[in-house]
């Protein structure tokens, strides 16, 4: 696949990944290399990467615990301390090998250690390939509030090797598909319809869909890198989805993966689009049916509604005390900065639970 060149960095795919990485390392005078992994990628992905690296530089491995609950400033403190103890300097290179937690947190650590060292993202989950590793958002959670602390700074390179997907569970794969479905809903109906017929897809088709998803996000991010306008459309499904994810993050019996929560958020927000923007109700029902068929259904008790709604006040799209939603006029036609009464949000939960 042809590499995707953004304004600041390149995204390399599959067979081009490691030659590009080795060339980049050889052309820069790095003092040493640090690879950030979690306990899963240390076992399943790190051996693949190390076998491909061609360098005489010292390579140090830093391992963090798995899971969103460890995407915290306390974990960053541990990584910063390890970097310092291992004599990392401003000419060090950091490679983040993992899912969204590793690339988000690793990017934040790299951007802030000694006021910034170079970093490369190697996403190993479908979700991080099409979303977390692209666009330069780095950060951590604050208590159970998603991504409250962070910085926007792009990596120096992103490598997408879909061979890593073989290490994922089917649940993790589905989680990544949620962001791809979102790209279809905010970008164009043809792309969305391809994703809605997953039973007919081959692995080659999936490679192309990942490539197309990266192109969609690249195009949007480059037009609005600091999320002042158009980039907000990428948050479709996230205003309620993030609140749901944050709420259940502290309810271990029902903890949801990011994509699972966003899938629910998209159903809720496309229903709200039908009320406020005349989005066709037959398409709402079709999206709901297809999404539940793919992700299953999570019963959300009425007793949880108010707590989830309260968490929306922490959404980063908010301004002047308003909770701003992204809704759809039609598939491929998002509308940002929509304000919605809580009574309608409750109706959307009831619609989902029906």
C-alpha cells in the first residue's frame, strides 16, 4: 500500500513499515531507543518488532500494565522516572507499541519528557490503527474522566502492520470497527455500507478499509488540527459514548471497551438526529439493528441515566457551560455544536433499551 503522507509525518503500511523505520533510525543520530509496551504487547508483539529492527543502538523496554484504568498520570510518573534512570536524553527515540492506551500515554510522556523527545506510534489494535495513533492527540484520564489531561502533537511516524491484528480477541476487533463505522457515518454512505456487510469481507478488504479510514481521519485532521471546527465531527457518538465508558469504567461488572461504548453513543446520537435534524427514522432503526447485531446490547438501567448525563459536563467539546453534540443531517453530513435538552437524551436511552 502507498504510504499516506500527512503534513507532519508519514503513515507506513505492512511490508513498508520496517524498512521505513530502519531508514528513519539510521538517518537520525539518536542516542538510544525506548520501546513502550503493555504486558500483552510485550508477549505478543514485541518479538515481531525486535526481529525487524536493524540498529546498534541500545534498546530499552518499558512495560506498563494493561487497561484503560492504568491510563493515568501515576503511570506516566513511573515511565518518566524509568526514562530518567536509564539516561534518556533529548536525542532519545520512543516507540509506542500497543493499543490506544499505549499510544496515547506514550505520546504524552514523549511530548513532556525534557520538553519533548521524538516518538513513533506502532498501533497493534484495530481501534488504535484507525483512530488513537492518528492525529496527534496524546494524554491520560483524570480519575474516570476520559482524556482530561493531554496535548496535541503529531508523532514522527506511524507504522500500521495488520499482522498484529492476529493477536486480538474478536471483542477487541469489534471495538475498532466502531470507529470505522463512525467514519462512514460522518463521511459517506458507501463506506458505511461496506462496513455494514462484514460477513462478505476478506482480510484484503479489511486492509483497504483500514487504509480508507486513515485517509478519512487524515483529511479531517489536516483541515482542523486543533479541533476548532470540522475536527469536532470525529466526536460523533462520543459525547454520550465517552460518558457511558467513563461511568462503567468504575463499575467492573459492566466495564466496556471504548468501541462498545461509542457504538451505543452512535445509536443514541443518530436517534437524537432524527428528532432535531429530521435524519430518516428508517435509517436510525437500520443503524441500531446493524450495530446491536455486531456489538450486542447492554441494558442501561434508568437509575444510571442521570449519572451518565452528569458526566457529559466533562466533554472537551463543551464551551460556555453548554454540552455540545455532533449530530447528523444525513450520512456524510455532520452538524457540530448541537445543544440538546436532557429530556431528549432520556428519550434516546429509552429508544436504545427498547
